[in-house]
C-alpha cells in the first residue's frame, strides 16, 4: 500500500467520522458555481482544512469545502472549490480530492470549470461539453510510484469523458432549452493567462478551450474507474482573440451571469446520471 493511498485512507476515515452519507455522484464546482450549493439539500459541510491530507483552496471564488447531500433525490458530494498546480500544489495534491470522492463511493464525476474560448464558434457565456482533453503541457498525476488501489499503471485514455454521460448532458440541455456546445479542452499550468502565441498553439493542437484545471482531475478519476463528464463555462475569448485584456474579475463576472443556466443543467444531469 503506497503513501498516497494511505493519505487518502486517513482522509476517508476523517470524513466518515463527520458524515455517513455514501454519494452516487461527485461534483467539482468551478469558478462562479458556488451558488449551486443552494440547490443541494445539504446534510453536512466539511471544510478541506478539517480533513487531514487534503490541500486547501487559496483562490478567490473557491470556498474549499465538501458538501454532502441530495439533488433531485440523488446522494451527492460536491467539491465547492478546487486547488490548482499554480497554487504550489503537486499533481497528486490537485487530484487528491477527486480521488477521495471515488473512495467515498461516487461512481460518477461531474467536473466543471471556467475556460477561455479558442474556437471562433465559442462566445462568452457559452456552455461547452468536453469531448476530450490535452494535458501534455502539465505534469501527470499518474506519474511516480504505482499504487494499484488508485488505478492501473498504464490506463487507457481513449474515452476519458463518458459517451453515455455526454448523451445524458445533451438530453438535459434539450429538456431545459439550453444550447450545449462541444469541444476539446486544453489544461495550461497558469497562473498567468495564455499569450496570443500560446493560444495559437492550442488551436493548432486541436483545442477549442483552455483553462488551468480539470484534465488532471479527469485523468485520475477515469484511472480509478469513475465515469466522468466535464462541462466548461466559456467566460472570455482567449488572449489575442479579443481586444480586451483578460482578468480574474471578468472570469468570475461572466461565470456568475451564466450560473443560473449552468446550475439548472447540473441539476438535471444529476437526475439523469
């Protein structure tokens, strides 16, 4: 049994002392989606700081807590905020919370984020269903000593994002009358926004949107056997595609404007998942 799995087992034991609910669905709430907590029939709220071994969010807009409860009758656990590589955390730290969600019992993981649009068809406020990702520019959370409890040494990544859940997401959007676009997401290390040259590189690599999270979490969860679906809120045109300078305030503002539709989509998707 490896050191990382031991760390997660200690975190699991600590959480179980606080809450016995076994979630079916795990959710990662990205920038601007903290309001989704109001749609949860919350049974327990647990700050990351109270869970031994879990990293603590340091970015504005990321509350940093686990929320246990139900949405549409479905038992869920939500990460209200995440941690990032650019905060100084290791890849293993970044994915520790989603791995914990799997150990808690979640079999489905819904990952959300705020992202910059690279493809011309993506506009601020759009919701983009992630069909695939590019993580070549960031370190893998699967590197290092192999711990079989966290997945195989060489996991297949052909379908990180579940075709079944993607179909359910489109069904949920259709029922709500929402337009749900699709695209490939590329994770950058951050914290600086991409340069125009890097955005052109991302487009050349086949990316439709860029951000500073998600791909590592999705890879780690998929390796553990969780069924994963990812949705980006496009909060801005990526650098060089708009005359306006990029800012965290803009990202938060657009994410907040799109939050009502995004939250409705999540609620319906949870019910269908």
